[in-house]
C-alpha cells in the first residue's frame, strides 16, 4: 500500500508515513527477520505486515535515518600500522576490519571507548550502528617511534602572509626504548605562549603541562601547540 493511502492516519503524520512506505519497499535496505530492527509500541518484534498505526513513529524515523552506519576504524598511531574496512555499511551487514602492522610491530587488539573488543585479525561483526574502533599495536623490538612537531601560524608581515612556528620542542623525533620516560619541553618564541600537547592521530589534547613527563608505551605523534592573539593556528599533519 502506498504512503499516500495512510496520510489521514491520526497516529502518523504524512512525512512519517512516506518514510514507512519507503522503508518496507526499499530492496536495498538490509532486513534480517531473525534480528528485528525495531519493536512495536507493545514491544513486539517488527514485521513488514504491521501497519503504521501499530508502529512507533520515532522508531521508524530513527531506523530509516540510520539506514547507513559509519564505522570509523583507525590505528591508535599511524606510525604503528594501518586499518582497512572503515566505511559506511548497511544496517545488519557484515563489517570486516583488518589491521596491518608496520615493520617491527604486531597487532594487539581492537578497542572501543577504552575497552578491548577482540584480538581477532581480521575482526568481523554485524553492523547495528555507528562505531569508533581503535587498533592497537605492540613492539617486537622493544622500541617505539616518537615524532614531535610544533604548531605553525599565519602572520602578516608587511602585507605578506607567511607561516611561522610558534616555538620549539625537545626532544626531536627519535626511537625510544619501551617504558622509558621522556620529558617533553615546549619553548615559545617571542610573542607566543605554550597552550597544550596534541595527539596528531586522535586530535586529543593530551596535557597542558610543560615540561610534560611521559612513559613511552606506544608509538606517538605529538605536537606542541602555541597561541598568540590575532594569529591563526594552522594544523599541518
């Protein structure tokens, strides 16, 4: 039955009816009757035989909006390895993630919100929503790679725009024995102040301490971020 035939229903507005109609007739929507994608108002598993008045408007709108789910999967640090399989997936379709270690690295597990999901590689699961998954790696030669950099800023000098670095950082890029503690120090140039340390892979602010002591337990790409009034910080990974 077409959506227009339901448009006078008191339980549904016209737009929701059209969404319902699209949902049940769309051949590209992945629907597994053994795994209900929604429930009726009474908590019964969804079936294509239900009419709009049997179903919850909000549930239908939400499930149709989530027709394609995004799986964001990445390496904890791009120096450690890479990940394949991060893309959009149809609801209930199979996602296959594969971690590819860099030289002298091994895959140690998949994590989400800090909790380990699996140590399988490749890792396959049924997609039921958006996910943010991290692949972690260990070292097979007892050393980790640390890359450091500083923020760059656009300045206007005599009408000419140019990039300048907000300061310096020590130590520079280096290979570090695992579990050694490094003291990162940021030194601003005249007119700039140190703001924070940034993880270039996660884009997370790590600390505002300066100097900042860190026990090295993984590969890291760290940036010292500086600020100055009227200047624009330009991220350059």
